[in-house]
C-alpha cells in the first residue's frame, strides 16, 4: 500500500509553468491529503480499538478514506451527518456509495430527531470508551502531522536538485490541516506555503489553524469575500474544464478550481518563483459533483 513518494510532473496552465505533486496517484482509497493525514493511523498498532468514529458531510472525502482504513484494520466504522438528501439515499453515488460499500454505518441527526451537531452528539450521547477512536471532521487532528511531515520532506528533497528559483507550495484548504503542517515543516527551509479558504473565509480558516498551531501559518489567498462550500460556481466549473484540457489531468471539483483562481493573479505577480501544486486527490467526489454542474451550466 503506497501512501508516500508520489511523483512530481511538470505542466502549464494559462501560460504559467508549474510542478504537480501527484498525490492523486497514491492508493485509490487514500489518494491526496487523506493518504498523508491517515498515515499515522495506518501504521499504528491500536490493538484495543474496535470502532472508528467521525462526522462531516455525506459526500466527504475523509469519510471514504476512513471507511477504507477501518476495513483494513478490521474496525467498525460509524459516521455521523446532519442529514442525508433523499436522492442520495435512493441513488448512492460518489464517496457516500464508496463508504457504504466498505462497510460504513451512517447516522443522520435529522433522521433520529436530534438537534445536536454530530460532533456534540458523539461527545454527549454516543458512549465512548477505550475501544473507540474519534477522528474530527476532515481529519483535523494532530495525528495528521506525521504523514504531512513526510510529504514536506519529499518536497524538500526534490527541490534540492531542481532549479534556482525559490519554490512555493500551493494547495486548497478545507480544515487547513495539511496546509498548516506543510507550512510548519517547510517554512524553516525557506519554502512558503500558500492556500485558500474553500469553506467560509480567511478568518474562519485562521481559526481552524489556531486549534492546532498558532505559529507558522500558511499564506491565505482569496478572490472572493467568502467561498460557500458545495455551491455551484460557474467560474469553478470553467476553471476545472480548462485545467483538464490544458494538463490532461483530472482535478477535484470542490477545492482545486477555486485555488487556481486565487493562484492566477498571484503567479502574475510572482514570476520569480517556481510553483509546486499539491494534487488533492478526492476524485471519487466528482462522480456526484460533475452531474450537478452539467445540469446547471452545460
């Protein structure tokens, strides 16, 4: 099972040359940042753990990877959400379908009549003991640092033999965990990390950073006051199609398009720097997002 040492390839987008860290080419169940975040759990010997628990959206990339981890470890996997759309229940697709196939048990707060957020339901109602392991939404936890540090070391090793321009690493953020730990381990070596807030705004993302680390934050770029996660933006769809057309590589529809919209003006202003973009994986989610975009804009 390959959860590290992904290749780096060179591409061009809208006239800008960049390098792409192909974490999408890691194991299909854990591609992208989830492979890095869950590496510590994959390698740990938790003989007492019987049940893995997490929460988030019904199409979460993390949900799918956690379901795969639980299956490999022989653990039960419980996932809690606010609600599950009726159409998704009737026609499972994307990460939801994949996680169910891997043995996930999913609980909707709406279905059980609870007004609690899934996080608080787990803490206050679901009885936890030494046999249960809770992973916060999106893998936002200190356990993610080990795998992200490994990613930082791979990048650092590669840059030592490439070019004379200063390198900058870019990736979009949900909880911001990967960007934060990358910045922590690359900044001391003179490599800046830039990101964008795909959930909410820069202030919200900074709050997420501060729950884990108060120093070494990455630089946050933006072209919108607030990015509404899961909303269909025609500019995102057009960016996604242009990326695929110009690079022959499929990117994630939820995160990558907005990051590239933030990067284009930054690249124009920073032509003296070489960009390394981290592919986020998460392509199974496109199975549900792409039909929505096609219905709305094609």
